[in-house]
C-alpha cells in the first residue's frame, strides 16, 4: 500500500498539498479495496500502473495516464451502467484541489471515459497506453486468464448463470470485433494474438455450456 501511495504522490504536481494528497490517495485505495470487488481490486490497479510504468515513454503525457489509471475503476458497482462516467466525474472533482491543471484534468476525464469502449483512435498515445494496460490481463497465460474470468463471475454473483453467460458473451464479442485490442505497437505485437485466442476460447466455452443447457 505504501508503494502505491508513493506512486500516487509521484503522479501529482509538486505543489499538491501533502495532507490533501495523502487523504485523496487513501480514499482511492479504499474504493479499490471495497469488499464486493473480486477482479477490479487494488491488485488490478497495481498491474495497470506497472504496465504504464514499463511503457511510460510511449505516452504523450505519462502522468495523465497514471492519474487516469487511479480513477478508471475508482467507482465500480456491477449493478450500475455508468461506472466509467461516475469515475471520470470523481476525477474531475478530486484533482483540481491537488494542483492538477485544467488541461490535465480534462485529459484524465477523457481517458477514464474511454475505458467504457476501449476503442482508442489511431495516434491517441495516452488513450492507447491506458487501454492496453487495462486489457493486459486478456493476454495472460491460461491459468491466470481463468482466474480472471472466475473473479469477474464473482463480481456478478447476483446474476444467474444464463443471464451472466449472455452478458459475458456480448462483452467478448464486442472485444473481438474491435479492429485491434492493443494500440501501442510493441504491446500489440506481444499480446494481440494471445488475447484473441483467450477471448475466442472463453466465448466457445460459454456457447458450449449454453448449448448443453438448451439456452440460445
């Protein structure tokens, strides 16, 4: 936690009031640690930040991407349909008192909202890197990918299997329909084919399960 709080402070302007910055970081970590989360947790935040750090030179504004990572799932409730918008609004509320300039606040809000579609435009280096970091799990080895899918299922435990399978199928199909899952060239080269194979296999498994239960 201390490492994450240090990373949070490092992403803020030097002029950020220390006590306000510390309180904001603790508030964010509290949100990421909510008990209803199984995948969208502090561990996911740390993983996203790690990808950004490893590829910071590929972003136009690495600090904006770092701050967007902190906020991109700061509000996460499986019962809501507006998590990304709510998270962007939270960023736009919390960042100005921390000395973040209006242009960076606007960019952070834009990046957080972009995670609703994960469809960054060509040339959007900030958006591309955040999307890639957020979706890096899709290119994980099979056991890690399986753990991810089980964690997502736990977050939607309020849905019965058929309803969840239908919704998850839609998510997978939307991802597979994207012209590219990863936008940063070096990451796309490493992850694109593996991620598409994972998504395709998961979708095939869901369709097989639905077929066995007679649900179309």
